[in-house]
C-alpha cells in the first residue's frame, strides 16, 4: 500500500471544543506530553521497553515529528508496542513516520509493520522524505483479547534501523465499518478524501475519531458548497459533517466520472464507502437521483440523495489498476449527480492465530524469568518469520509452539506450572541458564521428545511424572541441585537416554555420562 503524508507545519483546522477522543496517542521517543490539535500525545514509555530515542534537529516540525524511537538491535525479530484494550473491541491504528536523517545516512530504512500476528504493510517513506514530508499509515482492526500489539520488524530490504515518530490507537464504535468481519479481516487504508476541497485536511475535532480526510481537488469537475449540515450519527461510519461541505457535481443529464483513488491499485478486495449530500437548502425539491458504478460494474442502482446525506458501501469489492467511479443521473432527477467524500481500504485476511494455551504459557514464562529475549513481545508465533527468539511454531491455521530453545541465554527465575499447557511442544531446551525452583509436572506434554534442563539450579526431587511422557527420547538434568535419585519408572523406560549428575544416578544401562 502507499503511505500518506503530513506537511511538516501545523495545517490542521480547529473548530470547536470536544472531549478528547478515546484511545492512546504516543509521541514516540519524547520524554513528555505534547499537544497537537487539542489531543495530548504522551511519551511512549510504559508501552515499549526496547529501542533508542533521538530528537530531529529541524525547525518548524509538527510536535509529534520532532522525536522518534528507533530499533538498532539486529538480532530482534520484531519490536512491539503493547496496549491494554477492551475485549472484542474495534480500533483505528495510525503509525506516523518522519525520518529526518536521524541516523546520518540520508536513506530512510524500509521495514515491515505488524498488527497482532498479521503483517500489515511495508513501510517505505523514501518518496515522502525526498519531498520534505512525513508519512502515515492507518488500519482498522478488531481485537478479540485484552491486549493489542503494534510491531515493527526488519525485512530483506532493511539496511538500517526501523523507527517510528507517533502512534495513535483510536477506539471506534461498534457500528463503524461493521460490514467487514474484523475477526477474519483487517482494513488497511488506501485513500480517505473529501472532494472538491483545496485546503486543510479534516481531522479532530471535526472528526471525533481523529480520522484524517485529505482534500481532493480536480479542475475537471464543477464544485459545490453545501448549504446545510448532515448529522454524522445518521451514518454507520459517523463521518464528519465537514466532509460533506463541498463536493463534485455535473450538470443535469451528464455523467460524472471520477478517477479515484488517483493511483493504480493491486488486484484484490477492497472496502469502499462513498458519501453524498444534496448541496442546496433543505426543501421538498432538494434531492438528486442517480446510479453509481465502479469500473463499469454497478455499485448502487438507485441513489436518492437529499440534504440529509447518503452513504453507500461494499465490504469486499474487487479492484485492479486505475479505478473510475461513474455517477449517472436518473431520468426525472432535478439536478445532476454529486459526490462529497470517499474511503477505500484494502481487505487483509488475518494471518491465522496462535493457540491461546501456548500464548498464556509463554506469557507466564515471560513473567517468571529475568532478562528474557528483547523481542518477547506481541504474538509469540505470528507472523512465523517474526516469532519470538527461541520459539518455533507449526504452520497451520491455529499455530502451536513446537520448539522452545533458550539455551545459554543467561536466564534467571523459575518455570511456571502452565508451561505444561504447551501440549504440541516437541523440544524444550533450557540448558545453561540460572533457573531455580522445582521442575513442574510436564505430563500433559505428551509430544515432548527432548528435554534439556542441564546446567541450571533446579532443586527438589526429580518428578516421576516425567515417565508419563510417551515420546521422550532425551532427558538431560545434570548439574542442578536436584535431590534424590532418578525414579525407577524413568529408568525402566526403553529408548530413553538420561543425562544426570552422579548424585542423582542409579545403576542402569540407559543413562548417559554425567
């Protein structure tokens, strides 16, 4: 998808005082709160614990563009912000980037952004930066759980550190964009424009959800200015009334053809919402009738547009290449067609899900150990190339952890009992760390084949429940502080190689050297 851009100077319009929008607004890399357009952008501390911060030494920048957070760690698979959210909620996410040559390389990095376990898009701000502009991306997501993660990650084209300037997490109403099942898809913004406008971008407080409506002017079309205001609450998407104030029109009997979005699109499915209002003063004659088609296919046959306004939409409309919207005036209509605003989102299938028991177990482990890998944040498995360090997951719709290898990571702490809930795990390698406490009951892990706990500080007895692991081939528990000898049930297991310290050994033919 293509990025959008801010001008560097403050060009938003401010109209009336409203309560601040609900959500999180982060000025990334800033140690303090900054106000922009009546919204307080706070420090991103507390939402992420990795990365470095810096200041862009350039005059006349928007406040949220003057600092950034960047991620130089080349070993991390992703770098994630985490937000506490309401379960089964809906959010609009906006990421903002201004490179500002912060690293002195005069070449903005290219990298991925990830929402939950789904790759959202590639971030490439080079073109905007060459014009002295910043870039932003938006996506509408449903959140089934109580945590939302927004992550940046290197890809094959990343040559320097990913970075971010600002991050908005805006709560949306249930009615908004409700024709799309956000349990199966996400909506990545392609274009959001108010037509006939050659001025400032519309945002908060005109749009109470802080969506950005870029002005879109076109000398080919006649423009009109509305003589009345719509009620945003009459529309499912609650668009701002200001987006209806101007529009394109044609004389009676002619068709209005609009090439929008003004750039070619990849062949896939899109969410499209178009907004219309008769611009005249309210009266019994203030209406227009016309049909709408997109690339020759009927989008809406009979639109009757009054001063109250109309919205028409499609949740999954196929587009490819250049898009042409055609509005054809109906017979008997007193006026020609009109169009005021539009939104287009690319429909992105959600990239699977990680087994909830595995997620819970790994989150418990994260809480139980000190100094875990720095990329242990966000979805543990997805996207698969960006799984947590040491975590390998299966390739299936509901992915599961099949290997956990944290050998020699300098970990201290203990193993939570819930680790046994990772029932698809085949290899558990935690050797050469500083882990303490008892070895928990691992009997539910019936697929476990290799268990390496050597060179730690585990104490207590050697669990007899280890004998209930039918596929276990290697058990290494040497050089710990375990008491007692290996249970006889373990010693009697055929095909099992046991590596234990001398004080835990019993005379047997299937024990390995200490």
